[in-house]
C-alpha cells in the first residue's frame, strides 16, 4: 500500500510535468486527467474521501468537460504532440529540475520528506476530519460566502473581458 | 465600461482589500489577495488594445504565481507548527517563501520586471489603483509578519529596489513608466526599515500614497501621458502644473516638503541601529530618482517648449477644477511642519 500511494504521488508529479511541457491542449489535457485522478487517490490515502470525490466530480466531470467542448470548437490543424522536439526539450528540463529537487531534499532532510506522526511517517499526514466541510456551513459561513463571491467574481470578470464578439478583449486585433 | 461590471469590480476590490488587511488566518489573507487580482483585471483590460491586454496578462500571471507561493509558505508553516496565525510565522522556509511572494506582489527587485509594463498598459486611473490601493494588502501582510523575516534578504532587496528604481527610471519618456520606477524605489525605502520600526513603513506608505495619488490625479486632469505632452500642458491649467512641480519634488524627498519626512525618519532609525552604510547607500541611490523628478518638474513648468515658433497652444479647452486634487496637493506638499504630531500618532 505504501508503494501504491507513493506511485500515486509520483504519477501526480508526472501528470503535472506532462501539462507543463507545453504540448497542444489535446495532449495537455491527458496530463491534467492523470494529475487529477492520482491527486484524488492521494487524498483518499489521507482519509478525506469526500474531498476526493468532490474534486473528481467538479474537476473532471465539470471543468474538464467544459474545456473539452470549448477546445473542440477551436480545433488546431497541426497540434504539437509529445514527440515534437520543443515539447521533449521542456519535459527533459523539468525532469532535471525534479531530480535536483529530490536529491537536494534527500541530502538536506536526510530522506525524511515530511513529518513522522502517530498515523504514519514520511509523506503521510494525520487524517483530516469530514466535519470540516460541515463547519464551512455553520460557523465558517463568512468564509463560505467570501469563497462563493470569489468564484462568482471569476465568472463576472471573464464575461466582462470577453464581452462582445469582436469588441472583446481577446479579439484585440 | 458597463456600470454593473464596474460596480461588481469596484466592490470586489474593496472587499478583497478589507478581507486581507483585517485577516488573522492565512487562508483569508490569500482569499483577499485573489479577489483583488481578479477584480482589477477588467480595469486593466478596459481600453481593449493589445498593450492593455498584454498588461492584464502579465499582471495576472505574476500575481497568480505569487499567490500559490504565499499559500505554500502558510501551508508549510501550518505543517510544521500546527497553526495558521499570520503573526506566528516561525518555520524558516516559510519566512523566505513569504518574503519572495510578497516582493513579487509589491514589485520589489528582483521581481519588479512586470510593474513598469503593466503600469504603461493601463489608463492613468488604473495605474493609480495599481500603485497605491493594490499595494496595501501585501504591505499589511509584510507588516504582520515583519518580526519573522530575514533582515539580510530584506535589506538586499530594498537597496536593489532603490538602485534599480532610480537607474531604470532615468531613460524613460513615458510618465507612467517613470512613476512605476518611482514606486519600486519607494517600496525599497519602505522595506529597508520594516524590521526595525514597522510604523515607519506604514508612514512611508501613507505619505507615498498621498503624494503619488496627487501626481496621478493631476496628470489625469491634464491628460498628459508622456514628457512631450507635458511640456505643452501648462496652458491648460497653469496653477495645477506649478503645484505638480511641488508635488514631484515632494515625491523626490526634498526638505521643506512632505516627502522628506519618511526618508528623514528612516535614515535616523537606520543610524540608530548602526546601519550607517545602508543609510548612506539608500540616500545616494535616491539621488538617481531626484534626476528624473527634477526633469519632470522642469517639463511641467516650462513655458517655452522646444517646438517650432508658431505651434498651437492648447488654451483653456475645459475648466478642469477638482477639489480632491486641491486637497491632496496641499497635503502632499505642506505636511512637514506637522511631523511632531505625525510622530506621536505613529
């Protein structure tokens, strides 16, 4: 189980690397899917099953689906896959950064990445409580409203920036 | 801009600022900063030309990078100490990360590269907001955590900010870029003293906001965006351009004017802490800024610009009187005799 959770974490970083190596969005989205699925698995290993399912549904079922629809409307005739030399260069660079980070972390911290607690050691943390979400609706309602307003604000800002078909900011030319 | 969108964005700017400056939990501080970042985007992109869009994207990318750094700093501190209090930042990595995150948000060297370009791409009023109102939340966070931060890092960033703000402002002809470098330099002055006397940082920030608001509003009234236009703007409002000269000299930190007060107190505090070399270096580096402030002051009051003999003068096209500009100009130039009272209320 330890190795499986470590594999989840490793795949999360690889998925992020796949997105950051800047291929065309069709292939970058694969990296996003891998990263979010393994991130959900990682959250499961911490014990917060509800958070994991919420992330799965909202991220993959909501945002990724909308992204796929909007991208399919603006198709690219010659997309850069991972065999393009630019993409390979970026991904090699990021692998170097990763290796340096792991080596430095290992030598500096003595291969003790993370803290050792009652529930586990290394990269495992203390299990979080599900009632945190319930508190979000009772005594944390101010934060809830602010967070809700922040998300609504994102929508309003995006709508304002792309207001109008040709007068919008995205079509500046 | 659409009135409803403008209302939503303005209220969200106020909300975000209020949330951050009144927070004691890291997540609320971060939330306020994010709301500010989102809410200013329609303002920067409002002219809808490519330079404005570029400025919007640059601003958003830099702030979006700094916000997760802030979050990462608070999370690693929460991991190590078990609490999310802003004033209890004890883990060393978190302190360094926070300093970097805040300096990205403020535009301190070496994270200042976005600031002149963002200011140049936005309108004068938006540039005013970016230089003053949107600097308040990060300065507040820096003040709340000032006792935990590394003095060496802060002093190095402060001295380099004063240096680069002065040097890079010298070759500029666009006034918004000059004011951007002036802001970088003033941020350097604010940060150099934050560990030793945070009240002086707050005082510098308030007086800097006062003076720079005056300058921006004056320039917005006379609608001058570059030095060449400034040379012929005296005919529009002769009195206002004369007072603009005094305000610019106040920004430069010249003695009988308000802007001298923060520099004086900071140099005094640094000398008290046996940091005379730092104080000397900061004072010498602000001489670089003095050159471009003097140039701006000269161009604002010149009555015989180097044009051809029969150039058309813009003469009183519309009376642009504004009470806030008048009040702010008086405050920005005449507050120095009140410094004992200011000191006692610090």
